[in-house]
């Protein structure tokens, strides 16, 4: 298995922890039984000391603490030599005579065999230099004793069995890491979500590593997707780079290969330009992994650790899989992002520029459904008529695709023409739309509310305006009165447009006082999973009453934030009409 010489660190942090391990205690106990000693240990030696995840027979407090400093370690001679080490009387051997383990741990006779990580399909011998030593299985006696060749062979056989257990754990750790990443990336549909998922998994599974997505952009530049994810001390120069720069991330992208560094010094030696930039505080090891999909390089995944990782360059399969999963998720997120962007541009191009009307302010909002690349059929519109009245409309063509958007454009265009052409009640305008859709073959169904705002001289004297409207199967408008009261303009809705050329339609009328706001909307404002339509309408009225007094633009933004949120389940179109006070005539 390639790169196994680099797995010692994973073993020391995950496979051989300092806490008691029942399976490794069992191997320590088997060593005492097989060799007839009072003490058996499965130990792991690092630069700072040794720990005993498997431990039987040590005197207290060592048995409970499961750790000693290096001054008490004979196992370090096994790790440094990579070979089985035995001593009949440690007090007499020049290599061990000064060890504090002799008086403190009552160590006299010692036999230790190396624990190695190996390919489960290719067992390794106790002295196989191709596989790294990650720990020691040892037997200890408090009296001098000669170790027979048979006893050493039994100890090495037990060590081989223990090594196989650790190698199997390593495979499971690899799988756990990759499964955790794959599971986290399944639901990631945007670049920030990919960044967040990778960061969470690497932080939890890779010793607290900081993960950064570095994206390739136009003009052959690279940019960190989320500058806020940069560790402390990384200056602005870490945020962007040119593809041609002699830096690790651009080089990984250019050359399609990973760059791995055990510590800061190794990184700066390989790429001196890094030293000229502010290096993150406490930077230790680092990895720069190209993100490749179908021969295209999307950027790089950068992993930064605070501690050194002297054997980082192993586990090539893991790093390759880690980068591969990330690249696929990033590619999907970028593709969906471009599709959403194009869809939204198309959708917004179909929406109108609202006219300016004296003492009648019109503000529209359109919010596309979250995580969807398709366009929809929601729209709003307003037309100032030759007679001075204003027609307002909000509608929703059934469907969430380009066909729905195209049909919406046709319906909107017909309505604009019919409304401007004649001074007639809303029912007549919508009736002409019914007949035109059938006659012209506009294959669509739509709900809508169309209203006509007008004013007679008598109404002007009283400070009110008339609103006549018809409702074709659409949610009812809401009227926000000057005092903050809300009124739902509920009527029995007529048939959807596009079904019959002679559908019965009805006009409704109300007088609207100056200072009021009329809200027309599509069902994306009120329809949500787990919430009834009636409750949705109640929430609209509650929010409007509470937000009463805000400027019109702020009121709409706050309403959308509360009822729709950042990831709408459906498209939502709003048209608000503010009836401003009129100057005296």
C-alpha cells in the first residue's frame, strides 16, 4: 500500500490513543500469559513521551495514568531501531542502565516487538522496513531473565496480530473520513455550502485542519472562496494569486499534482515566495490538492494544520479521494450556480420597469426559489392608462421551466395591451385575455389578480381612491390601512385564465384612503411546508401590522425576510402600491 511510511502520525493520534483500549489491553494480557511476565504493554512513543493504550500489571500511578515521560521508556529503542529489542537485565546493559523506568516502574527484564501498519492483504514481518513502526508490544519482568528464541518468536507473532488489528482500524478510519465527507457534500448545492462541509469534516477528522477552497477564475487568477475561513495572520496576499505565481496552490493547479509539506520551514524552502507573504500564525503542516473534474482544474483544496506532521506525504489514496469528492461537489455547485444565475437573469428580464405615478408609489420584488436553476411563471406589472387610471396585476403561470416563463411573457404582454387599449373594468380585460389565449394557442394556465386604481373628483375631495379588481383563482390582496389595521380583500375567486373563453368573472370594488398600502403577491409568500394557507395569510397580516410605518421598500424587504427567508421554497413576486396623501386641489 503506497505511502504507509507516512501513517505513524495517524496511528499515534487515532489508532493508539492514550486512553485505555479494551482490545489492546487484551494483547498486553496475552503477552504476559505467553511469556510469563507480570507486565505487558502496548505502547506508543512520540517526541514528548509514551502512552499505553494497552496496559496490564504496571504499578500505580502508571497503570491509571497510562503515560510516562521518555526518561522511563525502553520502548523508544524499538521505535528508533525498527527492530525487536530484548534485554535480560536493564541494569547491566549500557544502553538502558540509566533509564528511570528501572527504579520507578520496576523494569529489569524487557522484550519489545514493533507494531507496524501494513496492507491487510500483505502481512508484514516484525522487521519489515517497508512498513512504519507505530507502536510496541512488550513484556516486562521485575527480575533478570534470559529470553528464549521461542519466547521472542511468540512475542513477534502477537505483535503481528496486533499490527493487523491496527491496520484494519486504519482502513476503517480512512473509510470514516471519506464517508463523512461524502455524506456532508451530498446536500451541498452552493460553493459556500461546499466550503462549509469540507471545513467541518476536515476539522473533525483530520486533527483540526483548516480547509480552504481556492477557486480558479477568469484571467487565470485564483481566489479563496471564503476569506473569513483564512486562519489568523494570513494577510490579503493569501486571498488571491495569479495562476503563474510561484506559490503552492497555483503550482498544484498548473501541474495537476498535490504538494504536501510537513512544516512551515519545508513549505518556505520549496516556495520562497511564501515567506514574503504573511504566513498564518502557528502554521505547521500544509497540503495543496488540485481539484480536477474531467481534465478541468477548478482550483485547489488547501489544508493547514497548526502542528507539524512529519509524515504527511503518505496516504496518497486518501488525499486523492478527498480532493476528488470535493472537486465533484464544487463542480456541481458551480454548474447549478451558473444555471440559477442565467435563470434569474432571464426571469428578471421578463419583469417590468414600474411606472412613476403622482401620489401613487409602486414597488415590486421578485425572489426566485432557492436551489433551483429553472425559471418560473411569477410576475407583476403596472400600466398607466390614457385616462389617468393605473392597472396593477400580479400573476402566476403554472410550471417552473422555460416554457412557463415564455407563457408568462405572452400573458403579461397581452394583458398590458388589453389594459392600455380601452377604459374598461378588470373583468373585461381578463375576459379578453381568456379569449386571446385560446385563440392564439397560448397553452398555459395562470392565476392572477388585476386591479384598476382610479379616482373621481368627488373621491379626490374626500382623500380616497377607488380600487376595482377581479381575482382569477389567486390569493387575495391585503390592504394595510393608515392606522396599521389590515384587511384581506377576500372574494370568491373566479376560474383560472386559459381554461374557458367565456368564463364568468366578477368585479369587486373598495375605496382606499390616502396613506394605505395595497399588497399583491404570489403564493410563494404564504405557502410553506408544515404551514397552512390560512396561517400563511395570518402571518402576512401580522407582519404588515407590525412593520407599519416603515418606508415601502424596507417594509417589503422585511416582509420577505420574515416569511420567505434566504432559501425560498417557491418563486415569490410582490407588488406594493402606496396611496400617498394628495395635495389639496
